[in-house]
């Protein structure tokens, strides 16, 4: 779809919403003049959701702006729509992929019935939630400015949930399944809103808290793969919760065994192999856990070629999503530094995983993970043709264009006082050649440390 078609589609969507709203005042909700525009609108939105996860509609300077496209040709129905948003006090509405016509219907009903003016954003959010409106988010326009900040908050909450769940298991208590479900839904939403910001956080590892970071990272990476796979929402959530809790059975193992450097003895390995079954048992006691989630946890060490552990009962087929966790688990383990291994770069990890494809790992999912992360995932350090080293701060959309790069080190490897954003498409006006090209990746271990977190935050602001 080119820009012009996109603008027309977008204008059409808002017009349809306005028409439905106008007719809502004249006819009962089931009337075709109310329902048909909603259904058409839903179908139009679906075409846009084929290559984006959400659409933002803002009201700026009394103009409706959808995905950055101002809509100036106001029809009377559009005007009514704008007036309703304005008088209720809705600054920005975000339509998310997965939206159903009932959600739009309830949203239009909310716009139609709400008589108060200038409601606070939190009050609007509350009412929409109570009205059962899903996949439509209302935000204060400044609230969404710093996605990295929001992603970090979501990530931090997920860590808290894992810390609590693991400590509950250690203390003989049953962890709270509802808070796991909730935090995974938040991560899923944040991932749809800004995948780069969320994926960037998975690369910020903290050695002391490997298990906690690892659990949250596997959840995020599994959600990203599940989204690229196009799984329905509940399946994505199941995969995400399974990722969060996949190693919960390890809490039953002695700490020094989990952290042991070097090779394990046969007896120790037999101990480790119990953790998927232990996890399956723990999830069985928890509330708000889908049977599928439990099954995936049990099967996360089963290999694509049928080997692995625990051995599958004869005649039982593994859940097709168990391999999503296996792939995410492998990637995060390879890119993390643990007592017995050096961390690998995302490319180094992918190289190893490509060798495991078809044996331990599902080859399609390995490819899909690669596609979810991009050729140079956010957080990757790149050597440029100028010999400078930069970090990837954003990945190009749809596999086209250039990644966003901030240069962190000069050609001698010294950290710059402040990161410098560069444009890879820029060419030298004299020679006509590109100024900077990517010549390879760099392992962060070989460079003086820089505060990656603040660099990424700075770049996404
Ligand atoms: Fe595991
Ligand atoms: Fe794991």
C-alpha cells in the first residue's frame, strides 16, 4: 500500500467510525446503519494491521491525526467524531491488532453515551475497561513519548513477578497465576507498541540475577516469535506465560548445581532433567494457568528431532508451541554470560542456532526468531567502515532501509563523551560514496563498558 492509498484508507476508517456514531444517535444499536459501518471499519483496519501492530489516532490542534496523517476534509460525521473525542477529553486513541467489531461497537457506544466533559485520562481508561472495550487504548499524548521508559517499567514489573513466584515456590507456597498472566499481557502490549524498546531490554543482562532476567527474556522473545508467527492472542499469552515460568521447576534444585561451572556429572544431569516435570507439577497447582501453558513448560527441553527430556509418552504429540520456548531459551542462554561461558553476540548466537536447526531446534522457528529480531537486533554493536563502533538503536521496518545507529566508540576504541546518532544512508557530497557502512559486529566484551541502558533510552526518546 503506498502513502496515498494509506491516507485514503485511514480517512475512510475515521469516516466510518463517525458515521456509525452519528447513526447511533438516530437508530438502535442493531440497526444496519450503525452496524455496517463498524464492520466495514473493522475490515479496513484489518488490512492495515497486516504490516503494523497498531494505529494511533490523536487530536492535535483540533485536527484529527491518524498515524501522523492529518485528516482535513471533515464531513459532518467526522466533525461529530472529533467533537465527541474533544469534549470527553480523549487526547489519543490507539487501535491494536486483534481488534474485533464488538470492541469498536462498545467504543462508539462509549462516545455516544458519555455526557461528561473533560474527563481525566485514567477515568476514561477505567470506563472503557468496564465497558469491555479491548484492543483500543486511550493515552495522554505525552504519556507515550518515551517508550523505552514504559518498556523498562513493564520489564521491571515482570522481574518482580518472577522474583515473587520463585520465592513462593521456595517457601512452599503456590505462586499467583493471575499476576503472571497480567504481566505477560503487559509485555505483549508493550512489544506490539514498540518491539525495539522491549527487545533492547533483553540484551541488558545482569549476571547476579540470571534466572530472573532469563525468565523475563524468554517470555519476551517467545512473545515476539509468537507475534511473527501470527498466533491468536490467547495462544501468544500462553506461550508468554510458559516462557516466564519455563524454569520454575529449577527452584527445587540446589543453587550450587544450577550455578555449577563446567561439565555436570551423570547424577547431576539427571537431577537437572527433572525441572520440566517439576515445573509442570507447580503450574498444575496454580490458578489462571491454561492447560496448554503447563504442557509447554513440560516440553521445553524436548528437541525438534524427538530427543531431549522428558521422553514423550508413546502416541503423544508435543504441543506445537513448545519449540517456540526452546528457541527463545537457547537464544537468551547463548547471549548471556554465565559462570561457565562467555556471552555471544546476537549474530554469534544465531550462527550456533542455525547449526542446531533441524536437530535440537525447529528450523522454521529459528528463521522466524531471526526475522523477529532483524539482521542486526537492537543492542548489537557494529563496526563501521570508519572504524568507529556504534550500537543499533532501531531496526528497519519490513526488512528494508537502515538500522538506527548511535556511535559509542571512536576509531581507536575510546568511548565518546556522548553517543552520536549517525545516518547510514548519508553519502559524502564530494565522492558520492556512503559515509559509513557496516563492516561487521563487535563483541562488547572487547570494549570498555558504556552504560548501554542510558544510550538506548537516549536514542529512543
Ligand atoms: Fe529449562
Ligand atoms: Fe531456560
